[in-house]
């Protein structure tokens, strides 16, 4: 069997970007690139494992959740400061305070650069994706007045609750 790696992209655009980087490998069936099923990622990971995938590449909280339940390696694509600043820049176009849903595995160094961004950012950290619903419920009455930034699962949940969102 060929070496088979799966990449779980957060968006269709991200999937297209990754596919363009690995066109030959995708055509040969060596790499599978799927958009993360934000409400079914655990099942998605299990199905990829059943298909014979030898490793999965993904980001943040999904990485940790899948790493706990799969028998194959799960490789984490780390979020960096540039990713966060880019998301804040995009979110600032909405001209409202920003709520950053930050998985505790992401080191934002926010205190070091907050004075330079000129934007109000509230950081809510979580360690398990199940915590996101409770965090967002605290802001339910402000959902039309804030913009949420975060990873795939957090932003998907926020979208479903009616918040304006920006992916990291």
C-alpha cells in the first residue's frame, strides 16, 4: 500500500491552497486533503484511519482531540503570531471588539504585542473543544457587537450561533 497522509483543512480555500502545493501526490492518491467537518471531526478522523491513512495533519484543538482517539500519528500545524495578527487585522475591518477563542496549546504572546494593534481583544482560552459552547454563551447578548476569531471548530460553532467570525 502507498504511504497515505490526510490533511484536514479548515476551509475550502485552505484545501485548494494545500492541494496546489501537492498536486502530484494528490493525483497519485498519496495525500488526501479534506475540509474539516467541524461538527464531526472525530468521526472524520476515525474514518480516515479506517481507510488506511498512516498519519493526519491538522491544527490546534482538533489535533489534540484526534491524537487522543486515533492509533495513527496526528501531526499538528501550529498557529503562530502572524496567523493571529492576520486574523485580528481582518476582524478589525468589522470595527468592533474582538473575542479570540484560543486553544490553550496556542501561545499568542498577546501581552507582548497588544499595545501595537490598537484593537480591543478579549481572549477566552479553552483546553477542550467541548468548552467553546459555554464560552460563547457568555457573549450571547453581545453577538451583534463583537467579532469572534479562532480555529475551525470554534469559528464554526460561533457562526452557527450568529456571531460574525474570522478564521485563524
